[in-house]
C-alpha cells in the first residue's frame, strides 16, 4: 500500500503517534501493546469567552496621532502613543487538549513478534498487528465524520484472551467522571490562566461505551473493566457547549443514546461508511514520484526509518509523494463542511505545547491559517474551506466591524494578527506587532481562490463579494496620499520583523511593503469580482471608482541598492536579517504580482532577498511553515536547485518520524519544546503541487520546477484554477503525456518550458496531449 505511514515500533511520544480526525474530534493513537494511549482533542475546546472590550477606548484617536507622528519622523513618540492603541487581550483563550483515553491490558507483553502499526491515508484507518505465542492480535481505530464517533477495536485469535481496564483523564483540565448505566461519562472544562482568567471556556461532555464478545464488562465512576474477551469494541463520543457560548448556529450532528447503544450492530456499516467517506476525498488525487517499482520498494520500509535515512543524505522521492498525500489527509481530517470552526494552528489536534506558550493555539492571521487552506484548491478539497468562511461571516466580520470603527475610526471591517474561537479581531496586545489590519483581508483572499477553483457564482455573489465590499470600504478610507501622489498606508508592521534606525529597534512605520501589496491584491480582486457581478458593481459604483483611482497609485515595489526587494517604505536595515517571516515577498506567492515573465527585475530582487535571508544559513530561523514558504517562492521563481534544497531540509530537519512537521524553538518565536503546526504539512504539500502544476495568471504551467530527483513520475487529479483536472506523466525529466478535464467548455493556455499553446476543452470530456503538442520545446 503506497499511501501508508507505518512503523515496527510502538510510539514513545506524541510526535511518533498517528493522527485521526473528523473535522471536529481529533485522536492521536500511540499503538502501545500492554497500554494503549489515545490523546483526545476537540476543535472547539477553547478557554476564554467572547468580549466587547477587545478594542482599547480611544484607540482610533491614538492611531491618527501615531500616523501623524510618523509622517513627522517622530518614531519614538509614535511608539509611546502605541500603548494607547494596542488591543486588550482579556479572555482571549486557547485551544486545549481534552485529555487521554487509556486502555491497560493484563498482559506482560512478552514474546511479541511481527509488531506493526500503520496509518492508511486513503481510508483514514489506524491499524496494528502482532503475534504473541499462538495468539494473533489485530487492532483498528478511526474517527468517523458521518457517525461522529471514535472507534477502537481489538480482535484476537485466542478466545477470551483480553482482560484489562479503560479510563479517561482530563490532563491539566478540571475533570470529573461517573458511571451512567452501562456508560462511562466524563466532563472536562477548558480552563487555564495563561491566556484567560481561569474560569471561562467551553465545557465538554464525553461518553465511552465498551462491548465484549465472550466476556464481561463492568463500569464504575473511575472507568470500565473488561475480562475474558475475544473481541473488544470501544466507542467514544464528545460534545461541547461552544455554539451556545459563542452565540452561533449549531452545525453538527448530535449523537443520541440510541446511536451509542447500537454501535456493535452498526459497527461494520460505520467503519465501511467512514472508509468510503475518506476515500472519496483522498482518492481524487494520485501522485507517484519515481518509478512504480521504486515507490513500492520504498513503501516496504518503515516510514520512521525512511525519515532517518533522509537525515543521512539518502534520496527518497517517494517520501515526498507520501508527504503530499499526508498534507491532504490532515486537511480533510481537520476541516469538514460542517466543522464548527476552521482548522486552528494544529488543525484538530493539540500537542499540549502551543497552548502553554505565549503565542497560543489559535487562528494566526499573519500566515498560518492561510497556509492551512492553500492546498484545498490544487489538492482537490475545496469543501474543506467552508468552515473558514462560516467562521469569518459569523464571528470575524461582525467583530471586525467593531475593530474598524473603534481602533481605526473607519467603516467596513478589519482584523489584525490573530483570532480565535470567539472572533477576536482587535489589534494585537503588544505595540511591537500592532497595528496590522491586513490579516483579515489576507484571509479574505481565500474566498477568491475558492471561487477561482470552483467557479461557483452563487458563492461569489452571496459570500465573497459582500466580504470584499466591506473590506474595500475600510481600506479605501485607510490609505492616504503622500506629497508625491502615491497612496500609502499605516502605521503598521511587516510581520513580525523590526528595523534599525539610529541603532534602535523600530517596529512599525508607514508604507510597509507587505501592507501595500495586500491592499493592492484586495482592490484587484474586488474589481475582478465587480466585473463578474455587474449588478453588484453597478450598485457600488462610487466604491468601485475609488478602488480604480487608488489601485494604480499605490506605492510601487522598490529595489534597494543591494538589489533586494525593500521591506519598508524607508531603507533602514532589518533588525533581524534572517527573520523567519518574509511577508514582503507575498507578491511572489500566494499572489502573482511578481513573476519571472511579467516583472523580471522584481522577480530577481525577490530572489536576491531570499538569498540574503538564508545567508549565513545557520542564522536562518528555520520553521516548518517558513521553510514551506521558501519552497513555494522557489517554485514560482523557477529555482529548481533551491526548491530541492528546501524540500530536503524539510524532510531532514523539520519532519518527525510520523511525518508531522514541526516549529522548533527560534530566537524570535521564543523558547519551548518543538511544536506541531498543521501549516508546515499543508504548506509542504502545496509546495509539491506547485513544482508540478501552476495555474496563476490565466496560464496552466506543466512541470514548471521539476526537481532532478523526480525524473520519473505521474500525477492524476491535481486541480488548476477553473476547476480543471490535470493528469500528467513524465519520464527522464520530460513531459510525456497530459490530460485535462474541465467542468465547462473553455479554451485554456498551456505552457511547458516557455512555450505556450491553446487547448480547447469540452465540458466533462478529457483531452489528452503529448510533448509534441508544444513543438520545439527544449528537451
């Protein structure tokens, strides 16, 4: 089986265990022989509470004064004034781990042979097998989205050989449990004092039921005992009161007592339905890197051993293919159509590290949440974005209207660097990384991407356009005209960097490159939507005129004397030249404001900026998401060697044995244990997709940045903008065949090695080309 992660050893830590999820519940399974541990998590298990006091009183006045002081060159005074502007943290909160499910078997664990545990990505199934004497033990676990239950099954070949106990603990959370008939029930409260007051947060109720064949089960207030079983089946359900406390509509299925009681007789159907559900999503895209024989041979080696081999310098293209599918698997585990929240920093899981440090387990809006979802388009998982849009419209935008008015004194909506389950949109609570009102519109650009991939005009009209319209209301008032006629903005930061002036660190200024490029993208996308929806464009004629006036007069990109791209309006040097954030380069990716074809000088300056960021290499703040972004920049700039280097670095230094990507401690982000972040995995998968297929700017580019190590391979089902399915096969580094299927009749522009050709597609009919289609393409 190619899309499978496996090991011949029990997991000794979270970073070795295997994640399961259904868009709401998360389970990380260790595969212990004598004692199984399952880390439990839930997407809405947040501490904190909604607040109307997130914006500081008088912040809008302070903002105007900060802007004026900066225009006069008085950075010191503006910094002092920022204390009256920054947001109130209050009961912000964080996502917390729910606790652990423990299953202890009365077994010394001796004479174990043939142990193997695996995670089947295509079916969302954890499996474990071993032999002990004459007994064969098989275990399976999954978290079902259709039936909203976590199931754990143990089967043995030796009758009545399973005896032990099962219980749940709440970790550091307030916890209590009790017997309720044949059920074990527990209540866990999301409470902590680092990010909230210790008394506010959601409450979670959980239920566990156990069934045995040929044995007995007894339930107490502490747990469940089982004895003399041939087969053990565990069902676990979790619900929170999040929707009630957040004041949003309920979107999830509620299990009933009858659902729980009938699990044994329904188990085969539940498992089959679950596997079909995951397969329906995962099976949309197939990727092989290397020959089929090479990939099958590699798949027979335990995944953790393959990761270790890469650290010794071994080439393994098929591990990149597996990592690509793993990113897709994690996204569909973390974000389903009816998920009550979008995927937070760790998706739907919680390693109990991010929530215990200063920057919390939440929705960061200065790259992490965006990177979680970039893969949804090319990875053919567009429905995964829906909870993101629902959260924005129900919580972030209403809160953002308050922030726009109270913190900036403007109409429309805005959101700064971070947000949470309660829709926080105010400026960050530190004057070193606020103001930064463009976090929300960076998030909003995902609306446009969803529309570009799906072509859903009703979505564009009913969801995307209203969100863009109010954002444009804010930013057309937010910008201001300088003496030279250009429109600038600010004060704001270049996340999360600083610059040096007169030997002192300065954090914000007017005209940051990041902010200007985000406003440029917003106005371009708004005008594109308005042209596609003429009725809306006619209604908002004045707003459209303002956008058309400002757009061409926004501050242009600037190249510094050292040939790098300026990060700020001024030319003061960065305080940390190897900072992990590279927000001023977002015009390269995810946007196409800077391309080698259309803006070669800016593309070269962007490349010089990347080289400078990585020199000296040992000073680069290496994190999973930041390295993924370097891979994406390199793919867009057609730098094959650099792309291979970043891909290799990700596998060698930032990937755990279970393929989860980490954020290690860095000088800027603080000292902590290694933190798992979903965006490291989804960003890596997006980078792999961009090496094979790019579709920005109205062109579909085939194999635009194919690494040398991937000289043979094929991909099926990768999606280009327009909802066009692409199947590509190559050999010896050269295109052999490509097939395209479009949902509607259209002509597409294909590009391979700089040569462009037009291909006409009929709705739903596959059209196949070979390399000869491009004529004189260099070989």
